[in-house]
C-alpha cells in the first residue's frame, strides 16, 4: 500500500527532496530514493512499503538483541522490506536488500498490528526489526503512537542501523522504549565502502537516543575489515563517553550475502571484549 510520506519537500520541476535519512535524496518524478521504497509520483513522495509485513513472530527479547531490557520476556517482532544501507554482509538480505516484495508481503493495518500486539499473550509489546524500521517510518510512527495511546506500559522497540535524520528520530523517540542500534565500525571508510553510508549520523543517533530511551549497540566484527583491536577500543571509548552503561554486543561474523571473508576469530572476540570492557560496563559476545 502507498502512503504519503513524511519529511520531504517538493522542488521545482516535480523533483522532491527526501530528508528522512542522511542520504537526502533528490528524486525525479517517477523515481525511487536510494532505499527503493520511497517513490516520487507527480511531485509527491510516497512510502511504498507502508503496512507491508514480510515477517511477524513472537521472539525472546534477547534475540533482538537486548540483554538488559525486560530480560526473559517475549516481544512481537515485525518487519517489512527495504533498507537505506547496502552492507555487503547483510544478515537479512533476502528482505532488506530486495524491494520487489509486494507479492511476498501481507498488508496489515496499523489497527490490526496494534490489536495483534494486545491479543498476543505473554507479549511485552512490539519490536520493529528484520528490515530497517527508519525507512518504514510512517507505519512505525503511527503504530508506535497508537500502541502507546492504548497502553503506555506496552514496550516499543526499534532494531535499527541508526542512519536516520535528527528531526524524524526526535519525533519518534517519545513513543520508543528501547533501541538496539548497529554501530557497524568506527571508521567512515568502512561505512562508505562496505555499507553505502556515513558514520557521523549514526554516532549522532546513538547520542540522541541514549538520552531518551534504553539503548544497546551491536557491532559485527568482520574479519579483516573492522576487527582490529585499536578500532574496537576507539569505538568503546566513544560509547563510554556517552554512558559507560550502554551495553555493547560484539557479534561474531559468518560469511553472508556478498561477503566471503572467513568467520571472526574466536580468540580475537575474547580479546575485543576485554579491551571494550575497559570503557564499558556491559560488553556481551554474540554468535559465539
Ligand atoms: S529515506 Fe530513502 S528516499 Fe529518503 S533520503 Fe533516505 S534513502 Fe533517500
């Protein structure tokens, strides 16, 4: 279903400027933005994945991963398709990197999603995950707002790459309880070459979000790309400068999608944990 997008401006000759994320796409009439899910139709911008659900599942909160937010609970997890980054190692590439998903997704209205959240037993709320929630913005925003209006104790969680502009992030945060934000590396070169993004907006998102809700950070250590201990120490120092209590998940990488480097060395994972623990109180290893 198409829905009029938020956070864009109409320009001359039917072009639009989308400023939902730091790509700041200028989109010609009939074209999509870099995320491939926002379409310029006659000078208006539309979200094309609004309400299109590809996956819905009741997951343990630890699977998000959130280790220090309502532990041992379960959360209804929902996702659509599309992403604004193009990571070569994408773990969810089948839904994140392919956008011709309309025939494989089901339309779920905001009210239906909210009813499912409330009718699912043993469920603390909703987690927007699987694909990038920030480019599913209109649906995520409306759903989160409605769920909070119905019961402010229901939890709203985002599992995100953090590559979102400040204004939309700040507008969404009042309805969000917890986030897991990927910090893919501590180098802009890595973001540009491997993920098709930039690091600074992600660092800013972590800083902003950490003031407003529970934040945990995940870094996938990719062999030969971002697994040097100096970089891991710099990354941990940055997080520690915001708050030493921000949990950091150091996740082991396995070959996936376009990346065939060997899996992360296990001994290095333990060394990385030791180094990161100099700056942070809660460092957790994942996939080991
Ligand atoms: S959300 Fe999509 S269209 Fe908008 S700026 Fe980001 S990549 Fe471009």
